[in-house]
C-alpha cells in the first residue's frame, strides 16, 4: 500500500459494518480509518487475498471490542440479550414516504443489540457464512446462528409493529 | 432428520451455510412446513430492504475513502522517515568506521579544482584495519550532463563494496536523495567477532 484500488473500494463496506458496530456515523468513520491503518501495518498477515473483506471486518470488530473494553461497557453476555441496548424506539411518523419500507427496516435494525445487528448485517448484506461471521466477531458458529435467529425474529416483530403503526 | 431438527436448521439455510444434500432436504422441508416458509419469506423481505438500503447513494461519506488513503500515506511516510533516519545513522557509523580504518578517503568531483583525487577516483590509501569493511566511492559527471544552473552541480555517485558488506539503495520522494542501507554480511560479522 498506499491503498490500491481494490482495497480502497472496500472502504464503504467496512464503513457500513463499522456503523452497525458503533451506531454512530462519526465513530464509524474513525473506526474505518483505524481499521485500514491496522490493516496496512499488518498487511503481511493476510495470506489469502480472497479473504480480505473478512480480514478487514475482523480487524474492525476487534478494534471496536477493544474500545468498548477500554470504556468498560463490554460484558461477556450483554450482547446476547434480545432487548434493545439503548431503548431507541421506532418513529414511523418521521420516516420519509419515498423510502418508507427501507427506513423502517433500518430503524428496526438500529434497535437490535449490537451483536445481533452485526450478525444480521454480515449475513444479510455481506452474504457471509456463519463460520465467517463467527471468525469476524470472535464467537462460536452456534452463537452466530443463535444471534441471527434472535435478530430476524426481533426484526420481524419490530417491522410488523412499525407497519401497523403506519397504517 | 426429524421435522424439528430441520426447523432448527432454518438459520443455517438462510445464511447460505447449507449446501448439497442438506440444502435439498431443507428445500423439501420448506415446501411442507408453513411456519419455516413464513419465517423464510419475512427474512427474505428484510434482507431485500437492508440490501436496498446498503446501495443507497450517500450511505458512505464521499470523502472517507480519500481520508483513509491519506491517513495510510501519512503513516507510511512517517515510517519511511524513521527508516531513513535509521539508515543515515547506520551509514554515518559505517563511514566513520571506514575512515577510522583509513580505507575511505575524500571523494572527488571531476570539476572541482580543489579535489585531491584525480579523475574522480579515490586513492585506495593504506591497508584497512582488520575487521573493517572496504568501500570505494566514485563521483563523476553524468555522461549527458546539460548546462547546470549557477550554484548547482550534478554528479553520479557509484559506490562499490567488498564482499564484507551489502549496500542497498532506497529511493526517496526526493529524486536527488537516495538513502544507502549498509549491512555487514554474515561472513564479516563472524570475522569481526
């Protein structure tokens, strides 16, 4: 590096994942930058270029986990709970009509616990396998499966609630 | 596999983790299980919406890739500066050692009337002290030198080493500056020890 085109093209995807992890656009930008800096420092560790994206996601997840530990807000099983972490509620009345359904889905996603958000994002949007997700997040494959199950059930519930409120 | 066991594999199926026979089995199960089918349909809808959201323009700040690029370049530049500083120290130490050994006289420029070495070649000088590597530097005008601005002179520097050391030139961002890493060979280290 400097970042080649192929790697630079992954910046938006790492950013979106960082946004799922942090729930905040500014922190997501910082986390994305830190991810690529660490990736550059450790570029010799990447053995298989086909796994670059998984490698970058894992770095981002590790950096964010370290950050949470530093702030003392990471507990062992806190992220496995089915309850929203910050009690954010859907606000369908504020949602623009044009992208109503998409916004509802995103609003529902934002209410999930961070780990469930991450798992759902990686599986649904990035199309990664449960094994890859478990590697990125440092959890077992079964934990990834359980989180996906909880996430989609919760999404379904929230999404239908939001749709009913809008009607 | 029982109906319940197949239901439990829904998330693996949705994540695309089932391939071959297990996937075929699950697809048959989906045709017979309204509950799993319903769950799969609602998940597909959510996936579709999330992927649509992911493709929305303006999702990633447009300047972020450039910011990341710049941060990496800055870090790279800092490391190169540190490496260059280390190399200069190494070359200085090496040069001092050679001169102390009497093997490295002043280099000459062919246009320099005060130069003591004719033709740009250095005088080999007395024999080196045991353990010091030898090197010869030749400074000469480049073959197709154009008229140079006042106060500037262009020179080509050739450095030849004995088998005791390896010199590795490293180009810098400034075309007029090349850093020379000088490594003793294993044979020299062993001999020096």
